[in-house]
C-alpha cells in the first residue's frame, strides 16, 4: 500500500477554502455521524475534552471510511504524546498555545523523524504505517505530516512573524477564546480589540504565504475573516450543536421560553 496523501495539507497549500468542526464528545459513534455530515475537516479535541490516545484512535478508525480530513489537537506539546497520535494515524496536528518561535521549532522536531526531528521510530507498532504495510512509511512520513500551530495569546501575537518564519509550520490557527482572555477580555471574543487583533493576525499569516485559520460561528464573520486572509475555519463544535438542539427541542415542548444558548 502506498503512503496516503494528506489532502488537508495539499488544500492548505493550494489556498482552498476548508470548513471544519471541533469534535469534543469523545465518542467514536457520534464521530461517525459527523464524518458523513459534509465537513472538509474535523478536529478531535484532546486539549479540553476527555480524550486520550485510545479514544482518539477509536474516532480515527470510525471516520476513516468517510471523505473527511481528521486533525487531532493534543493537550500539550509533549513529544511523547505527539508521537502516539502520529502513530495512531493522525497526519495533521493542531497544537494549542504556541507562544514563540522556539516552541514552534520544538514542535516541528516532535512531528518529524530524524535527522530533521526526534519522532521515535516503530513502524511495526504504528497504525499510521499500517504496521509496515505502507511501503517506505518512515521515508514519506515527514512530507505528509501537517503542523498547525495555534496563536492565541498576546505573547503569541507579538511573536507571530517569528513563528511564521519557522520552516515546518504549515499553518497558524487563531483561537479567539484564549486570545480574548489573554488580551483582558475573558469570555468576550467579540470585543472590538479581539476582532481587530484577529483581523491583523490573519492578514499577516496570509501575507507570509502560510495558511491562516480561525474559529468562528457566525456566517457573516466567516466571510469577513475569509476576506482578511483565512482559508480554513472551524464553524462550531459537536458539543454545542447537541446542546443547542437539545435545549431548543426541550423548550419547544414547554409553555415557558427555551433557555437561551450559552455564549461559549
Ligand atoms: C480558542 O478559541 O481558544 C480555541 O482554541 C479554539 O478556537
Ligand atoms: Mg484555545
């Protein structure tokens, strides 16, 4: 079997518009529903959600038959954890809270085999390598791995140009919730200062030739951020979709008004 191409990475390089969803329910069963829903990409969240390499593996397996690209967001920059997700078959990783170029360089090293990096080698134990079934997996792996770093703090914004200059960083994704908190506007990602910072960051990322991404839930804002330079966006999360649909349904069968959706 030949090395599977990383379609998400190819499309990032071509500047193609890709729409995705955060997946936090930590269930291979609901993952399969989402995998067939029509998104370009889904990111399995193991930063905030109760996921681990075993539960992420089950979700990667559930989504595999569907035409959707899978990303994994690890809880930390730990190279040992990164190695497990890559071996489980994640080709694209979304790393949270990348604040400076040195962190970005260490992440590039974590996702690559030597001599460019430090990823440990055990193709016989790796689903990604089809347990040696993929021809020359270890020789092709570095080229197919896609590294997306999240810039979502004041420090990250200050160091954005240096982060963008790191070879091996394929894209930068802005996290509005953490960025708002870091800029002194906890819980208010729509604050004008946060919006302005996101707009400026997207333009800088796009001007650098790397792909820019952002989390956004309003269609109008998605169009606006696309005009600012974003080429891939997350438009929500499975937890929020389930909750809002459930609250709406429950409310529609009561006399009183339905509980309003939470802001975050
Ligand atoms: C954030 O908003 O902080 C995220 O990490 C996801 O968008
Ligand atoms: Mg965040």
